C-alpha cells in the first residue's frame, strides 16, 4: 500500500514505492494472500491499536465483521486480548466465530444498539444510515472509530457532548504497522480470507463484486507478466 492515502497505482505489474512504505512478505504466505493483507489489515491495526488503543479485557464492536477490514479486525482485536462482538448476516456467523469473535449479532434481525451495550471501542465500516446509532453502544469515555466516510467526522461533536469520543480515520502508509501484520501472519495468528481472485482484465467485475458489499474477506486482482 505505497503512498496510501494518495493514489498508489497498484493495479500494475510494477510500482515505484518509497522503501519505508514496504515490509517483507512472510515466506509462508502466497503472493495472493500477501496482496490481500496490507490495506485491510493495516486499517484494522491503525483503528484498533493506534487510534483506539485497545487494551486486554476491553470490549469492541466490529461492524461488518465478515468484510475485508472486519475479518482482520476481529483477529487483531482477539490478539490484543479484547472481548469481540461482530455484526454479520447469519450465513457468516460460523466464519466470524471461527475468527475468534466471542459474540456475533445478526444485524438483519437484531438492532445492534440493543444487543451490544457499554463497549469500549466501536469500529464502523458502514456509516451512512447508521448515523449516530453506534454511539449508543459505547460506555462513557468509549471511542467510535469511523472508517466508511469522512461524512462521519460530524459525529465528533455529538460524541463529546455525550462524554464519548468519535473520530474518522484514513489509513496511512505504515511500515511499522505492516511489520506487525506480517509478524502475526507469519506465526499464523492472522489469516486473511481471499473471497475471489480475478485477472486484471476483470478489474471492473472485481469492483462490481465489491460494490455488492456481500463478499467475505478480500478480492485479489492477479497481474501476470
Ligand atoms: N478509512 C479508511 O482508511 C478505509 C480503509 C479501508 C476500507 N475503508 C472502508 O471501509 C468500508 C469497508 O471496507 P471492506 O473492504 O471491509 O468492505 P467489504 O469487504 O466490501 O464489506 C463486505 C462485508 O460487509 C458486510 N455488511 C454489509 N452491510 C452490512 C451491515 N449493514 N452491517 C454489517 N455488515 C454488513 C457483509 O457481511 P454480511 O454478508 O454478513 O452482511 C460483507 O461481508 C468501505 O466503506 C471502505 O471504503 C476505509
């Protein structure tokens, strides 16, 4: 993820990158797995560790726990010793539990604001219609980390008035974070799920699949020489 959050141009066979934006691929990972990890996993790391400062014993609600960011966030949060609650459709519950989640909420039938209360951290990759509802699940002093859209930045004032914290975060190029992720993956404590691999010629199809918001894990584009 070189130069993130500037356009990185990584739909390419060759990419120029500052060396300080890179980390070595763990030998045990395939190139497809290694390609699927950086942006989503470093997003999870920066949200949970750098932004929320998640501590052992704290609780975290992770929306879209089966998604690209979400399924890695569940694993990073468990690694940090947290109690993890995820949201997913019932079809993904076994997958999310298998990642280590302690509780999974079927958001299609259950209002997450009644099923999750007094959590320390919320990771929200949904935003939009959720509006301020994720704030209802926080304990006093808890933090909402919004990832979906800068539009969620307006929640900061509302959160402050309620004795809570809310911040919108954009992932940055991060060699230190990448090395942490690589180390977890190398020791099998973090596994990326690859939903689909498509050739670069089908990049448009990959985007259409992503836009359905129904993929579990990551989509990878394969560029052959
Ligand atoms: N701020 C940043 O720097 C940053 C970095 C990376 C990503 N993002 C953003 O984060 C968001 C998530 O990205 P992603 O790649 O993780 O998404 P994704 O993989 O496309 O998410 C798909 C998942 O979302 C779940 N989902 C859809 N609607 C849901 C809902 N209402 N409640 C709970 N789960 C729901 C689906 O699970 P079910 O089938 O179980 O519903 C599916 O597994 C995107 O908006 C992306 O742009 C931001």
